[in-house]
């Protein structure tokens, strides 16, 4: 049986980040985008508008729930993780860890030091 | 013009459900306001903060593409215009007429067997009011709904014209009607029907005139509002 190719590496990153962040507490779009930056030390920066398209898609698929809340005079749409979303996160995270370990095992002997300096040199990935 | 109106227009024209587009635009505006506040807090003046925030948000084309890439839900009026503008109004007209006729039959039970002159004036007024409401309100209301749906989704399809034509025709053909007095000398209410008085050539002409007038007014309103919407977009 032919093996399924891996999905585009970066395509699943916003989804993974959002699901992880919403595991802790409910958040609104702007908060999520800022939190992704802060949590990844600015290595991953999510396109400002992209967050909403991912949030809406996840909500349609039942991974998130949303509700409108009025906070400090402003009405905002807050998102929370559903049990289906938690399961989805666990699957995604597991796939990513497997993939990361596989890649690491290939590159660590030869170019890991160079890769580390590249990352710590302030380069970041936009998703 | 409010921010992201171009995004809204492009997504609606791409057939994305209006409710979904509205929410996206609302959230983008909230996000833009947050970014602007952040820039102001960082020392930028109002104009500079607004410009920086807009740049960070990305271009309208990028925001539209980001949404389209995620296969958002398409509007029913785009996926199945034949159902929304063709089938639904006709079914609604027939259903409303039928429900009104059945309700009126129940309400009229106590006076149906009275002689024409004995019917209390309240019942007569109720019959007249319901006949006028169903005969002259259901059609225009449905036509307004049809136009509102098309405008909301920025549709310009032949199905809107077809829908308005069907509403005009069927609202003339199907309407609550009660014959009082003249139909039967021994009964106050002799006939309750939903056939919109189609019982002779004269009434057929009346139905045609009513349908024609409603169609003319509705299509005029539709074209006028559509042109105004296009001009302001």
C-alpha cells in the first residue's frame, strides 16, 4: 500500500497553536495571535487575519465553541475548546512530535549546531 | 468607508454566506482596533497608528484569499437559487393561505350557519381584515424578503426575477377568500377557500392585474436598490 505523503509542514501550525492555547482558557482572536508570538518567542508569527479563518473552520468542525462577551465596554467573540477539539489537539500534537523526532534524528548529527544558531539568530517563521 | 468593506464585498460576491462574512469582518475590525490601540500605546500618533495597524493586518486581497482557502460555507441562495427564489416563495404562499383558511374556518364555526344578516359585525370585520391582509400583504412581504436576500448576498441572477414573478403570480392565485351573503342566502359564510377568487374571466383579469402591478413594483424596487448598492460598493 502506498504511504500517505506528509501534509504541508506549516499548514497545520496555526491550528495546532490555537488548539493548544485554548486548552488553558478562552481567548479572542487578537489575544490568540499575540499569545502565539509570545509563547514561541516570536519564532512563529501568525498572519493577523489568518487566525480568524482557522478559528471559524475549527468551530465549523466542532473543535471550538464561540460566544460573544462584553469586556471593558467592548464586545468580543471568545473561543473555547470542545472535547472534540481536545482530541484533535492530542492527535495533531502526537503527529507533530513524531515528525519532529524523525527530522531531528536525521539532521542532528550533521547540521544541528548550524540549525540551532539559525533559530537563535532571530529568524522566525510566518504562518 | 468602514474598514474591510472591500473584503466583505469580495467574499459576498464569491458566494460566501453573508452571516459568515459579517462575522469575519466584525472580528477583523475588532482586531484592527486592538492593533491601533497597541500602536498608540507604543507612542504613535492616531494617523500613524492607524496606518501601521492596517499594514500589519495585510491587504484586502490577502484577507479574502485566507478566507477562501479554508472553504467557508456558501450561501444557500448561491448553492440552490432555484430553491430559495423558486420553490420557497411558492410553498410559503400556498402554506400561508392554507393555514389562514383553516384557522378562519375554525374561528367561523359558531356563525357559519347563521343567516347572512345575523353575523355579528366583529366576525365580518375579521373576515374583511384577513382577506385584505392575505390578499395584499403576503405577496409584497415575500417579494421584499426575496429582494433583501438577493441584496444581502449581492446576487444578480435571473432567479431573482423569476422569484419575483412567481411571488406575484402565486400571491394572486392563492389567497384566503370567504364568500359571505351573496353566495348562499341561508348561510352567513358559504365558502372558505384559498383560490384567490379565480372563478371567472373577470376575476382572472383581476388576478393578472394584481400580479402585474406587484411584479412591476417589486422589480423596480429590486433594480433601484441593486443599482444603489453597486454604486456605493
